C-alpha cells in the first residue's frame, strides 16, 4: 500500500504548490543592527545609526544617520584588517572570516562596499590619477540609503555576524577600530 502512495505522490507532483526550502547560503541581503567602536580610545571614531529593517519589505533599504571621523589621511599606504565573527549557540565564534589588506585600504573599501563608500567617504575623496585618498575630517551622513551589496562576495552563509575593522598606517599600530552587528538573509526572488 505504501508503495502505491509513493507512486501516487510522484505522479501528481505538479499539484503540489509550495516554495522551495532555502539552503544555508546563497544570494543575500545584509541589514545592520548597530554600529560601535570596538576600541573606543583610538582617534578615528564613528557614531552611526541605522533605521529599523522591515522583514516584510526586504527590498527597502535601511537609512544611515550620523558621522564618521577619520583622524589621518587614508591612502594607498593605509592597511586594513577585517574580522567577521559569526553568532552561533548564543556566543560569538571569532575569526570566521579574516581579510587583511597590507596596503590600499581605501581602494579595498571602494571596490568591496562601493555604495557605502560613496555615501560616507566620497565627499572627502581626493582624486589623483589611479590613487585613492580620503582626507582626515568628519563625514556626516543624513538619511543616506544603505545598500550593503558586496560585488566581490556573491554568496554568503545566512546568519548573524559581527564585522570589526582595524585600520592604520605602517608606522602606527592602529588609528581606529569600527564594528557593526549585521544579519545576512536570503534575497527574495
């Protein structure tokens, strides 16, 4: 009898109307919870807030408000270290993803998160040929749309993450450490 039910289920599969089950990774949307400094006594700081993310309207972008203060000239000699931790079993699993750029931090940000770079740091950019430079100063964002697309990272595992980035010049250990708690969810079709 059970064999007949299995055959019947396969024979009328067109009558089953449902959605596919999302896998653990794929095309994604990023939304942020909070921005903060992971080491508050460093000279470069940011005070940014993001609007609430509405899961019923996932294509609607969050809005950023606040400011970022760079205390030094960011250019091709600036290094950048990015550590992404994943939240699992109510604790942070550190160093899930580690990216280290020994130089060209400005260009790395511009190429990997171009929309955020344009909204926050484009106003301080100094264009000199192919070199990327951002002047020291305070960069304000006022209700700027936050499109967290990363063109060089097409798929990511879904989950809750913490982004921490340290940056500085070769002669100094670090000028700043900025952190963001964010979520990666499946991109709607």
